[in-house]
C-alpha cells in the first residue's frame, strides 16, 4: 500500500486510472489457484472487470467507506473474490 499511497500523493488524486496495481491484484485474486488456460484467463478477466465496474454490495460499500490507499486496493480485491467464486463455480459445473 505504500506504493499506492505515494502514487496518489504525487498525482494529487484518489484512485487515478494511472494506478493499476489494484487492478493487477484484483485480477490475480480472481484467477488464484485456477487452471491456467484460455478460458480461465478470459472469463476470469471478464468477471473481474464486471464486478469492478458494477460494484455490487459489499464492493460499493467498501469503495465508498474505506479511504486512502487501502480503499483503492480493497474494492478491487473484493471484486476479485466475487469473480473467483463465480469462476470456480463455472469450473465445477462445466469442466
């Protein structure tokens, strides 16, 4: 988090699109311990972006209530967890 905090301070803005560490961490959570293949990469990315943009509860709550560098990262980690659960369920049903 110190990296995100430093970047925010230097950029003078909160959760800038230039800061992508949170996106990378969220995506890695989405595909954590899943088979590495085209479907995992593509569906995992799609689900992560869906939840990151849509921000259903409790992701929206985390996004609004947690401030600073932790807030930048936590909502993306939560989106990654949501994506991972759905992705794992899809693998159980279809693969």
